[in-house]
C-alpha cells in the first residue's frame, strides 16, 4: 500500500475491488479461524478483529493469493527499495554529522511541517483494537534551538492518530483551537526523533524533541476517488478535505543501481 494504514481493507488491491477472502487467521496455540466469504472487505476486517481480540491480540492472517497482473497494477512499487534508501540516507547523515531531514528529502519529495517538543499525549485503545489519540507539539524555547535555527513559529501542532497519524494542524497555544490544517492522509506524516528514527504513535511521550515531516501519497491513493474514499479523511470520520504536501515521485529501485 506504500504507507501504513490500520486495517487490511487498506491494501491497495483491496481498495480497487479485489477480495481478501477466503482468508485464515491462526494463533500460536493452534486456534484457527477461516472466513470463506464476507459481504465486503470492511465487514471482513471487523470479523477478523473480533477474532483477534478473542485470541489475545496475537494472531497472524493470510488472505487469498492475488495474480501477478493484479500486483503489478495495484501495488505501490519499489517500497522496499525506498525504505533502504531512506535508511541509508539517515545513517550516512548521522555518520557525517549532517542534517538527516535534508538527507531524507534528497531521496524523496516532502517537506518539514514542524519542529518542537511534545508537550501532551492522549492515547487510548478503541473498541476495535486501534490505538487512538493525539499529541501536541510546542515550538522550542530560545535556549533549546539548534545553532543557526531562526524559527519564529509560536503556534503549536496537533497530530491526531488511529494507529497511524491522520493529519497535522496548527493550533493556538492557549485554547488549542485548530487554525490551519497542513497535511492529511493519504499523504504520509512521520514524526522523527533527534537521531532521525521514526517515532510511532505508541512511542510518543512527553518531552521528546521531534521533527514532523510529510511526504506525498501514491496516485493509487490520491488520483482516484476510490483511494481517497478509503484512505482519505472521510474514512476516519474527519470533516476536512485532503491536504497534500506535493507531487509524488516514484522511488528508484536498488536493482537499477546495483544490477
């Protein structure tokens, strides 16, 4: 799917009408559940989650095989290569003591949304088993700024999440009123620590310094109403339009560089 989403129905082949069923779920104790048919992929997801919760939240699922032609048409290409190049970029930036954000954007398009310190995290587990909540990031104080950083931003940034980050918006520092949405799914929002490592929603905590970046989503998500309906703000019950940070560029393949 080219990014993380919280449910199986977000797999891009499934977004474009290919079924997940028949599928099977099993745990380490030998319990097995097989679903032969479901009225929709959304219904199947709920059935699988109910079984997963019953089995203690530690299960594996396998869906029906898909033809190679389906994978070629509806899978986001070169995601493993993209991960490799991003990892190398961050590693080399650390080694050379250069800016890891600049190194990331040398590999793929995107932009910095905010830099600051996490001052609030609300997190809970929903009835469906999702980690839901939001975090608030405040701008750094003058004595916390890096040498050469001349940022004058006074607003805070709020990032709601459902396993993954849903959108990023400026808020007033006093009443936390959201004043400007910067980016939403299906574009990818990533929170990075001081060493360039990604911080997931379950790892957010008070006091961490963080840089928030965003990268454009693949056209399978953004170039078709089917992608936006399942991968965009509407699916998550958000009353807002998709806000993008730029144009997607296909990642290069490591096979092309090292063949």
